[in-house]
């Protein structure tokens, strides 16, 4: 690639085509998606309108269009971007504070995981219902297996009887 803009244009084109063909965005490895979305936001297409002036001269006025770049919308939604800005806005990030930020994120992750465990424990009645349903289904499967075994024995005896009559 000649420069970063060319690379980003190519990646943007590939991502848009992947979205159209596959119906989803592929997983991008080795590229910062947020950086890509910010680049796409900064490089929105510019529309030009031509205005005729008397005397046959034409002047062009460049107007930034209101269209959003599709990758920006798909990579980082507006809600996600606002949530991230809110989260990062609560911190004054300095070089020495990166460790504190990391520790805070770890504590919040642990709290969320603990809340998830409590939610699972609270849904114990639902789990018991599902287990009872599975136990009932298992009993039905065992009964069917027993019936199939009985029918198999009966069919084997019938085959033996038919073979003895035919020969």
C-alpha cells in the first residue's frame, strides 16, 4: 500500500463487500476496529454541487454529505460509542493511571461474573424443571429401547420360523 488512507479504503471496501455478500462482518485480526471506524468517520464522502453563474462560468461548492459510512455504523454502534465515551469519561487517563484503569476493569468484570452466577442460582427452579423434563425424556427413551429389543427378538424368531418352513 502506498499509505494508510489507501489501506483503509481497501479494508473499508472489503468489509462492505463482505457485509453485502456474507450478511455479516468478518472478524478482523491485526487491525484496530475503532481506529478504522474513526478513520471512516473522518473520511466521509464529499458531495459537490455545481451552480451556474451568468456568463457561462460554473463554480463548485463542496458540501459534506450527511450520509454515514456503513462500516462505522456496523463496527461500533452509536450506543456502544456513547457507552465507551461515558466509561472513559469517568477517568482522567494518564500514563501512570493505566494500571489503575486495568484493575478497575478487572474488578468490574469480576462483579459482573458474580452477578451472572447469582442470576443462574436464582433461576434454579427453571433448571430443576428442565432437568425433570430431561429425566422424563430419558425414561421414555429407555422404554422405547426396551420395546425395540422385544420386537427385535420377536422378529428374529419369526425369521427363524419362516426359514424353517421354506427350507
